[in-house]
């Protein structure tokens, strides 16, 4: 079976931390993952921020510093290129907060969990703003003077931006049943509502593909699974979607 992108085919892509692994950005689960050495709730929940905001800022500051030395890999570039080919028949939904898709040129993108290189005030309604600074004490909001600044990411237990979810729903609803593909790349399928997109796509008539370095827990939800690193697989997958030998999903 080949991933064929015909003249009317729509493509919805969901990426997770695995797509940035070959750029040197640590993933969350599995060997060396960010959650391995610390409980998620401690550093990625509002409760954890209220309990110990310094520790949360040290966690995000270290990740911001890491991002200063990494860049997009061929998987990010392949996604930006296929977007140019498909135009409004393409949408990228990422769980990643590292900004590497935008660096690679992706524009039709929904950053479902926010962006680590932005901060926002936990009290006033100032908009999230670019901030790549590292903090070892909790920064105060210089607009309202009372709030604390926090990374502009979505923590566990926090609602996602309804506008983001609406954009994804609209894309799925408008995709031509039988001529659209949902492709997940580099995600363990552990976090909702992103993890629910594969079943939502199947029931909306999308073909479901997964590219992952190993079979995640929700592998069975996908019709096609291509095992391997996304930085190698994606350029081939999209090149062959034009013509050429099919990739043999395992
Ligand atoms: C919400 C913060 C309303 C930013 C993150 C329904 C059912 C059950 C639970 C829930 C539900 N609805 C809501 C919940 C609760 C919760 C949830 O899903 N909990 C889970 C743990 C069960 N969801 C929420 O709270 C969401 N909010 O829905 O609000 C609500 C609230 C409460 C209760 C009900 C409703 C908010 C979710 C956002 C959480 N914030 N991060 C940050 O610091 O980054 S999520 C965190 O996990 C990251 O953002 C990350 O993106 C995300 C998912 O992880 P992955 O990206 O998949 O990464 P992972 O390391 O797990 O996997 C990487 C994969 O890549 C692996 O499979 C690996 O093999 C592979 N790989 C590695 N290298 C490569 C590769 N693949 C290819 N190539 C390679 N080279």
C-alpha cells in the first residue's frame, strides 16, 4: 500500500515529540524521556506551578536553553514541503512546543499545546509574547504588576484553545471522505485530546497512517504503520506519494 496524495487528496498530520528527536530534542516517554526523571504533575500542571514555580521555571528554562542549539531535521522540512504542494488541502497539528516546524517553514500549523518560546501572565489578559529567557526566580508581569509569568504552554488539566480544536474539526469535516489521510508522526498516543484524532479521522472516512520508530500503544488504531525514524521516512514517504515504489508498511 502506498501513501498516495492525488490532485484532491487532503492530508492532516499530527506530530509529537518523536519528530524532533533527530534534532536532539528529548522526548517525554521512553528512554531518557523528560518525564522519566520527574513526575509530570510537578512541572507540567497548574498545581505544580502553584506549589513550586521555581522548579517549573528551571524545567522550562533548561528546555529553552536546549532549543538554542538545535534546528529542524529532514522530517520537519519534508512536512513544510508537502504543505507547499497541497496548500489548503494540508493541515499540521503539533503537540510539540519547540517551534521547529515553523523554523522549517510550516505555516498551516496548529500548535495544540502552545509554544515554549512564549510566556504569558497567569493573572492579566495580556497576549502571549515571545520570550526565550531563562529564569531561576519567578518573573513578575511588568504590565499588571501582580501576576506571575509562566510558559505559554498547555499543561495537564488545562483546556486547549477552542479555536485550535475548531480549526482541526473543520478540516476533518471538510475533507472529502475516501480521499483524505490522517498521518501521525512520532507520538506515543498517550495524551488527549490529540490522541483521539486517529479514531475521529477513521470515522470521518480518512485513511490512517502512522510513522513511528517503534509501535506505540495505540498502533492498532492505524490502518498503516511505517516503522522507522521520521527524519528518514517522511522525505521518502512524500516523494513516493508522487510516484515510485510503494513503502511497505509493516
Ligand atoms: C484537556 C505541556 C480538558 C507542554 C503537555 C481523555 C481521556 C483520558 C485523559 C484525558 C482525556 N482528556 C483530557 C485528559 C487529561 C489529560 C491527558 O490526556 N492525560 C493523559 C496522560 C491520560 N489531557 C489534558 O489534560 C489536556 N487538557 O483535555 O483539558 C480536560 C482536562 C482534564 C480532564 C478532562 C478534560 C492537556 C494536554 C496537554 C498536556 N501538556 N505538555 C510541554 O511541556 O511540552 S503534553 C506532553 O505529552 C507534551 O506536550 C507532548 O507533546 C505530549 C504527548 O507526548 P508525545 O509528543 O507523544 O511524546 P512521547 O515522548 O510520549 O512519544 C514520542 C514518540 O515518538 C514515541 O512513541 C517514540 O517511540 C517516538 N519516536 C522517538 N524518536 C522518533 C520517534 N518516532 C519517529 N522518529 C523518531 N526519530
